[in-house]
C-alpha cells in the first residue's frame, strides 16, 4: 500500500511539473509571438510613414488627391525592388525551417525578430492602401478571434491532427491562387481567396496551438532545454504567421481603402 501511495505521489508530482512547464512554455510562445507582432507593426508604421507624405514639395509621385510617395516610397513600391520585398518573408520562412536544427536557441530567436522586421517592411504598403482607422479595427477583431481560436485549440479534447494535411493543402492552394491573381487582378478571385484564407488560418490557429501543446507534453520528460527553447520559437513563428495571414485576409475583406 505504501509503495502504491509513493508511486501515485510520484506520478502526481511529475504531472504537476509537466503542467507547470507547459504553462511556462506557452507563455514563452505567446510572449515571443507578441514581441514579433510589435516589431512588425512598428516597422510597417515607420516605413509606411516615411514612404508617404502629404507635402507636395517632398513628393516624387502622386497616389491620391492629397497623398504622395516620397523617394523612399517610390523606390520601395514603384520599382522592381517591390518584388524582392514582397517575397523576402516567404524566403526567410523556408530558410528558417531549413536552418532551425543548426541554430542555437538565441540565434533562432534573433532570426525570428529579423523575419518580423522583414514582414513589417513587406506589410508597410497597407498604410498607403487602407485607412489607419480600419487597420486598427481589423487588427482588434483579428486579435479577439485569434485569442478565442487559440484558447479552443489549447483546451479542446478533440484531436485536431486530422485537419493538418487538409489545411496545409489549402495554404498551398491559396499561395498559388494569390500569385496567379497578381497578374489577373481579378476582384472576384481576390474576394474568394480572402474569404477562404480567413477560414483556413482560423483552423490553423486552433490546430497549431494544440500541436504546440502536444509536442511539449511528448518531449517534456526528456529534459532537452535547448530543444524546448527552439520549439517555443518555432511555435511562436507558426502562430505569428497564422495571425498575420488572418489579419491580412480580413483586411482585404473589411478594410476601408484610401
């Protein structure tokens, strides 16, 4: 009986330790993701403001009755450099995934913040296309939706792993359709891409949250602190991408254009 009580106490202690570790791990994931989002927002806002002006004396080209592009804006958005800026974050994501095993945890975190800065540069053009009020409104709506979906993924007892393959195939389809529509410029196709995109990344938010949780529990007893640290950064990257993509698709659907 004493042996049974000892075993039960030991199992309870291990379970409590795993629960505490999981909470710390998820806090690390959400904290890293939040810092990345802040870096992206600040970079996008700063670059967008430097690229646009209402003073004709500082203008290189005109984009509306009262707004103009500065020399920086004309270089970023009116030259072939815009294609580099557009696809740079995508290239960095693939590079990050390929190098993650070779990077230290500190190196992976630094790379993530560099990626968040590059994403801010890529997204800076939204301040030219949409009103500031609508950007803020859509960001708040996205934040509320993301929090609810992530909470669902963390707490649900339903296994969401079966959704993974379907959702990843959907992302690939969205990517191909988006590239095609760069040349077609179809409003109907863009609306369809945006609506489907919101649904796909809503599903990915819940799926990725549960995957991060399950991965931690599966590796918690191995004691590999370096792996745990890099796993938290990869989890932050996945949720960051879910948030950014859901935000952009919602902005395309509901944002008020300048």
